[in-house]
C-alpha cells in the first residue's frame, strides 16, 4: 500500500468498540508495510507482536536490559520527533489533542496510540527489565496484560499500571482508553484540580483513564463481576472482581503488584512469604520521570 487510506465518513466515536468500528481503525488498515516496525516479528491477529516500544527524551541505560534479556524482540525507541511524526501521519485528527496535552500527559497519550497502532509491549524509558518476557507467565490466550498498582486509592476502584503493558494490535481496551483521554483533554483544567497535583494527571491521562478502559471492556464482555469495596476512608468504590487483586478473564491478564515493580498500596494482598522484597519482579520502575 502506498500511503494512508482515509475513510472520510469514519465514525470517531462508535457506540461499540471493536476492530471494525474503532476510532483509529482506518489508520491501522492504511499503514504502509515498509513503515510497520513489527514487520518480521508479527504473530497471529490475536497474539501480541514481539516488539517493545520505549518512549522518552533519550536512550537510558535501563533500556539496554530489554535488548539483553529479550533478543528475539525488536526494540523501538520513540523520541519527541518520532512521536509527533506518528501522530501527524496516522492520527492527524488527534494532532490538536496531542499538542494540547503537555509533558507527561502527552507521553501518556502517545503510548496508547503506539501500542494500539502496532501492538506489542510498551515500557517507560526508566523501566528495567528484570526477567525475560518469555518467563513472565503470560497465558497463550492473553491479548492484553498489565499489573495491578492499587485498589481503593486515588478515588479509583482498580488502578492498573501503564508504565509497562502489552496488547494486540487494535485492542478494544486501548480504543476505550484513547477516547477517555481525548474526552478529558476537552475538559477545563480546573475539573481535575480537585484531585490534587499528582492525581489530576492520574485521572486525566494516566492510570485512571487507562484502568477505566479495562473496566469498560470487561463490562462489555460481561466478565467484570462488579464488587463494591471499601478501604479505610474510601468507601463505595467498585472493582471488577475477576481481576481484583489480579487474575485473568476475557484475554485480559493482570499481574500482582510485586511482579510489576510497584509498592503495596491500598486494599492489596501481601507478597507471598516465599517471595522476598527483591525477588519475583519482572520489571523495576526507576521513577526518574524521564519524559
């Protein structure tokens, strides 16, 4: 194919999220083969491609770990220029949103677009891979995976982790997430100020917007199994018990906090006694804020 196929009558906000009616499906169908970074490493339509996408301002030493431990994976690095080029070429209808968002919010948004567009695994540039991906206990039928960060924190039922996650190309969860961020970007900044300095980012583009996409998908699939919870002063939040505090359903695999380099927060179970504080991590988060 020579260039991007654009359907001028596309529906950017379909009522049902699937690969045939998604808000970015035209860009996926129209991508040029020579521009497909996962060429040569793609798998079946329902499998996660063997490519690792890293977004940051510059290559960090942590990024070497992904290549060292996963030689069969392609590693793709996206600096500011490459991110902007992807948005302009494949998602021009989101260029205003991308430009309007600043700093970490912009990096949140583009990570969703990248994995939606190509499929594969995303990692922040300050994430160290501690265990080969082939040892991550991923199920054969998994089409989307992440880790659980917190339950009952930050005004959220489940707070999953988007510093590292993986998905098949065009996954409906990311369709939901992208819509969440687009909608949030049109709200006045004061709307999010009530959540506090850090939480306003969490809710606008970060883990809350990300986790809400997972919840919406599981509700659509009929596999959420809603459960009302309470933790300390936070009461009445609802979680999907099928993945609370971790688990698998409908192709979605959520790993426990101690596998994903997170700290124990909120209504989370303790680390198993046979796993020490420095053991059992698939990844380590450097918390460098390297955007």
